[in-house]
C-alpha cells in the first residue's frame, strides 16, 4: 500500500474519534517501543538468572499507526493481515507534555519522545517509506502547537 493511501486511510479511520475542531498534523506508521533502558536491563538480568542463563528477556516493539493532532498523539492498532489501521486506539498522549529528540538513523529514522515527569522514553522508528514523517513529527513537537488555519503537515 502506498504511503499516501495509508495516510488517508488512517485519517479516515481516526476522523470519528477526533474532538471538535481537532486538526491532523502528521499521519504515519512507526515501530513503537516504550521500555526504559533501566527496566530492560533489569528484566533481562532477572530472566537470565532465574533461567540459569538459558533465556533472556527482550521487549518487542509493535508497528502502529501514529497520528499527531494539534492536541494529542494517538496510536492506532494495525491489522496484521491487511496492514490497514483499525479503530482500536492503543494509546493517547497529550501533546502539551511531549518533547521530541533530534531525528537520527539512516535506513530507519528514529525519534525519541519524552513526556514531562516520566522516566520512560517512547522510541518511534519510522521505516524507509515514512522517513520524512519522522522529521515532520520531531519538528511539530519541537514547536508549540498551532491552534488554527493552514494545511495539515504530513497528512
């Protein structure tokens, strides 16, 4: 499925769930992971010790649809058979508490999000076809939210 078609499907799926006057700024797909480094290391060590070194734990990041509006960041489940977005919202974060790091990575672009007062960072890995959305998301979260007018970026 083309990137533009996937964006439009996400916007169409999300439209009934948006608040009155809420505008879409970035619609994309990303591999989302949210385990803090400290917790990941502790979990891996504990599992290795308990299993006598036979097993180690690792966190699994999931490919999800990501929708940034002028008010919040929404995560939608991806249908694993069709690749289309479902109306199942996996998570929602208020935009006002989010900050984005610089975008890095070559083949996949990575943006690390931090939320005010949270120890765990959220890592979004954008695949090659959606690499430009990583820059758009990071730029949008580096600037204050716009409250009106203008075309939607990345949508």
